[in-house]
C-alpha cells in the first residue's frame, strides 16, 4: 500500500479505537472512523499472542495484500484491522472473504 493510505501515528490509532465502531468475525475485526482526508487510511495491529515476529509480519503482509485491491472501493475512513487467532491458519481466500464481509458490515464500501 502507498504511504498516503497508511495509518501511521499512534494518536490516529487511538482515535479510531475511541470511536468504538467495529465489525468482524473470528478471523478479523475492523474498527472504523470517518476522516477528513477524503481517502481511506489503513492500520494493521497484530498482537504478540498470534506468534513470533516472522508469523506476525507474514500475517501483516497478507492483510496488506488483501487490502490493496480494495482501497479504490473504500470511502474516507480510517480503518484498523485486528486479526484474530484464526487468521494465522486461514488461507488467503478465506482471509479475503472475511475482509470483504467485515468491510460491508462497517459501511465503508462505496
């Protein structure tokens, strides 16, 4: 993903968490917050309980790849992706389906 589509500052992550708007399933949870930038910004938080650094970074890259194709269809929202324990063992297709479903539930799709 391009840098302009990334959520980078911890204050932005905290603002999305404070909004308390989220949807998800056992694979993935998505928190959202409207932004004034006009395009989506995405942050990914992979907790240490999901494995070592190699496993967490692999999961983060898989989520980035799944989001990259969906960026043009998203509105002006800040999104934080929180993978669950099942995300580590889930295939790419199921991860993409879970992402599409949760984005649809949050109302961020155009």
